[in-house]
């Protein structure tokens, strides 16, 4: 009977290799001219905006000083009363505007988030090639913040934008316990192809794209 090791040795021999593998394999070099559709020299905010809008997100560009007023206007437009926010700089402006902040920090059940009208978060990164938001899932950024409330407002600075997934993987040397990659609002379709938004996540995603200070 052929053992597992015999089988592996036969495969190695067929591939022209000898001996058992030691250590992690060296990943192959990435031919940038073949796999890259977006480069660091491109207008990353412009490329990201184009692709984010194409997948159904809304993008509002502004200066850093205008972020509180932009966020408050978006929340006011939907009459948001209960809001989950993980952006410390926005806690005081939201509270002064009479908005009730959902206490999500110590609620592992996420029940409070299901009662929230909206959420406001920062992002770990944004990918220009696909218009994707990368949101951490850790103690400071509960994964439910970007996945549960019907409206997700994501604060993205120009410096957050990377060309593509390859750059994110290279920069992500200490990844969190979980990450959500969000490319457009939540949407699903039935067997007849009827598209419905917001069934199992935010039906609306608004990106506040902020000029770097």
C-alpha cells in the first residue's frame, strides 16, 4: 500500500524536486505589467471614486474641517436618531446635535446595532482598483458596525487609498482578528434575477472622502 509520504515523494519526483519541503515556500514574483490595473502613480482618489460609484456607493469629497458637518447632514437627511460611531472625533459633534450614540463596545450580541439607524466608521484601507472599503473587526472597530445598520458612513482619507489588494496584503503585517471587504451596498438577487438591496447588510453606503491635512 502506498503511504502518504510515498505519494508526496512521487509527486516531488515528477516535478523534478528532491527531498522533503522545509519552511514556507517562496512566493513567485508578481509581474506588475501583467496583473496591475492600478498603480501608485495614478490619481488614486479619482480612480477609487469612479469605481466606488460604479458599484453603488455614494462618495462625498470634502476637507477635513468639514467632516462633522457632512456627516451630520447625511444623518439628518435620513432622520437618524440612534447612531453607532467608532470615530472618536465625531462623538462630541453627534452628541451636541441630539443624536443618541449606540453603546456597542460591550455588547457582544450586537443587539444595539440592529436598532441603530446608521453607523459611522473609519476604514483600515480603501482599494482604488475595485472601489473597496477594508474595515477592521477588532475591539476598536466592531465588525458589526459596517455590516448591520442600514446606512454605513465610511470616513476615508486620501492616505488610506491603496492601488489594489496586493498593496493591502503587503502593508497588512499585523492583521486584526477579522476584516470586512465592502464593495458596494448589500445586495442580493432571487432566481429571476431581481436585485434587492439591504437584505443582509447596509442598503446604503456613503463614503466621505477627506483631503489629507
